[in-house]
C-alpha cells in the first residue's frame, strides 16, 4: 500500500500535467525538478550559519554549501556530514536539497557540507566521483577553518548521491581518501546492471521508474562494460569488508529498492555494522517532499539520530 500523503503528491503531479522525465532535455528536467522541490518542500528551518564557498577540483571549482546547526557554541569543532544530492547525476543542486541538509544538521547536531558536483551529460562519469573526492579532501584539509573535527566525518546522500557516498566510503577504506566514520545511504543507486525485479515494477506516474533510471544512467555516460565498475556500481566492489558503518534506507515504491536492500545485506555479510530501514509505503524521493509527505520528517529524525550516535565522541578506553 502507498502512503496516502504520497498518493496526494502523485495526484498533484498529475493535476499539474508534469511531463515524464524521459520526455525532457536535461536542462528542462533540471528546471522541472527545482519547481517540484519548491512546491513540495517546506520552509527552510533556521540554522546557526549557512556559507557558500568552493573547493578546487579536477574540472574547476566545486561549489559547496556549509551548514552549522542551531546551538549555543559557534566555534566548537563539530562532526561533519559531507552530503551529495540526488537527481540521477543529471539534475539537482544545492537548492533542491537545502531543506534536507538543514534538517539533518539540526537533527544530528553536526555540520553539513553539501556538494554541487558536475552534472551529466555535460560532464559524464567519473566527473561526479572526482568532484566528490575533491570535496571530501577539502573538508578534512580545512577542518580548522570550518570548525569541524576531521576525525568525525561522514558521507551521505540520496539516490545518485547515495551512490556517490558509497563510492567515497570504499575509497576511504582503500586509503584513497582519509578515513570516514559513517555512511548515510538514502535509497541509493548501487548497481547499474538493471537486473533487479524492482526495476520492472509498474510505477507509471511515480517520480522514478525503471525507464527513468535508464535515462539517467545513459546520460551519466557509463558504458555497458563499465557498469560493473565499483565507482559506478559499488555493489560490485571486490569486497565490502572494512567499510565505515552504514545506515541504508529504501522505499517500497522505488525501482532501486532491491539493490539498496542487497547493499545492506552485502555490508552485513562483510561484517560491517549496518542499520537497514525499509519504508514499504513510501516512494523514491520522498525525503524532499515533507511539505506533503509527513513520513519524511520522521525519516529525517531517525537518520539524524543515527548520525548523532555514530559521530559522537568515543569514550576513552582508559576511562575507569
């Protein structure tokens, strides 16, 4: 069954005559996505500080947005979540996920740095991966300036952003990035082979369908032979042992549901501590729709709590 709030969103989309994503150009799709986020996202909650800046990247400057949560101490070093927005590597930006980043910052009591990585098809795979690497390195290298604790950094993201966060965690495990403490994977895309039963679900009228996902992957520029590359499909990494603990969220009405569940199982099988939450009555993209979908607020609170616990200072082993 579908959450009645989610059904309301689908009815609003139908009444507005919103075209299917695959009928749009990437530029048109980006504007349609921004418009829908403005309509479905509530007013932004207050945080202590929002600052825009940039990190040097291989393709030029990577725009970043820094959020510091509401709280009494403006200079104390906080843990930090580096967040990669969703949108199929083609759409989405700092504005479309501003609310989510603010909510997670306040719910977790951590700083959040959102990353505006290069989008396809103008910049194909692995450009987004490269920009995210640059962003994570920048945050850790500039921890003192940002008033964050470089030993308590997590990565996270939704959909394509969950894909990028999983890739960053693998790179950190392998020594290609500094160590990361946690990974927050919200209905992540982790397997581009298009071989899961949920890819063929009848989701006509939903924000994401199997056909739409193939449109995104094609624009991302991942060749058929490269779709098993773990930088595109982190489920196919040779091993998942030694990764940072994870929170994995999936939704029932989502073509990515099966691969997200498979990733949580792969982590657990490899001995990685993983919290898995499946919201069977929700659809892909719901965490950005909390103006209408009330369950999005509950999910953000749960994830904020998980982040807060994972990023909390560890007690000294010498303490009696």
